[in-house]
């Protein structure tokens, strides 16, 4: 959102508001997290957020027990915000604290999946159904090198390894990686390799993969567009992208129950993210609708790496 320069100057005139606005253009943050970063009380921060929201400079979204705020300023005014923040002594420390906060979020997600290793086949996982997986596999012809990004314990990777020359399964959880490697060994899948890593910084060389897959992984990413751009980076020219994820829903307990960062994605939003990440020939469809509450729907998106740069 582009605000008038005069209104922005008024908002930027308070150092605390300036710090808050700058942080909210770096990441979506809760009030509690802002307290930790800024070292200020909740009442003071909430007062500034109320004004910023009233002026249309920030938005908020309920996620579980917390409201997360995100900056909306764009264009010349955003450039002005960043220049002003760069002149403040507190900015460097604020960014260091924000980096620590975001790392803590990932550590919490990693702990959640460490505890689930070896149980995915026995416990319910939203959006993961054999029907949805089968729909995805129908889209998959034979590829030489496949990357299963956010692979968990590797259920899909094991299926892919029966057709691909090599499958690289990437997951943030050491327990998941260890479990997956053991299963691959037991089944004699020598072409299936598990790697510990973040889908926003994929441990795979650029331009080496024919097919990149996110199966119920993207809604765990702190920054989905970064994860998609990473998938673009590792793909060969005209490489294929396949995404299975939850369609946008309102089951807020998913944040606590499944360590979800996002409550799914609307079809339009996900397609826009994929295109922004440098993909073309994007297609999408709802491939599964669960009948039991909260009635999750599974969204399938396929695309091709565009020849041009992102």
C-alpha cells in the first residue's frame, strides 16, 4: 500500500514507530516478539500498532493465540522508511534480535517434527492423503534427479525413488533425516539420499534437479517466496515444479497442533507466488476435499522454470 509522503513523514517522526514499521517490513511479528526485540512493554507497542493499523500502514492476522503484524508501505515511502531506519543506532540490534526470533520459530518447528519421526504413517497429518499423492504422481513422468523438499520421513521420496535415477530428500529435522535414511537402507533404495537442510536455503547445487516437489511443506516455510526461489535455483532449465499444499482455511489450531506457519494458501495467492519466483506455465487445481471437520482441501500446483532470470 502506498501512503502519502506527508502521512509517512508523520508516522516516521516517532522513533519507536519507525523501528516497529521497519521490523514489520522485514517479517510478520507478534506483539510478544516485538516486546523481546524492542525491550518495551506491551501497552506502548500496542498503542503504536493501533495507530499504524488505523492509518493503513500495517495489517494483522490471527494465528493461534497471537496476532501477527505485517507492514504495508510500498514504493518511494518504503525506500524513505529504510533510509531513515538505516540512520538509527538501534536498527542493527533490532535486526539481530529479529534474526534470533525467526531462528527460535524454526527451532520450535524442528522440535515438533523431531517428535513425529516414525509416526507419520500412524497419525493424522492434514492434507496428506493417498488420493492427493496419487494425483501428484500422475503428473510425474520419469525424471533423472528429483528433490523432495520438506520430505519428512520420506514417504513420497520412497515412491519417487522407484522411478527416478536419484531422489534427494531434504528436511529440517535431524530425526526425520535419520529415520528416512534408515528406511531407505532397509528397502535397498540406494538412489534415495536424505539431506539435513532448510527449504529456504536448500543444500543442493544450482541447476542440478529435473523435478522439485513441495508436498505439504510450503505452509511451514517462514518465507514461502524464498523457498520457491530456492526451488527455481536448483532446477535445470525448463525443470518442473510440483506443489501439494493446503488450500486456505480457518482452522487456527493448526499453528499449535501441526506447527503450521500459514493457514494454507488461496489458489490465486499460490499461483502468484509461483509466478513471482520465476516459473511459467503454471496450473492449479483442488485435488482432494476431506469430509471430516475441519474439511481441509488439498491444492495441486505445477509449473516450469522460466528461461529468464527472476
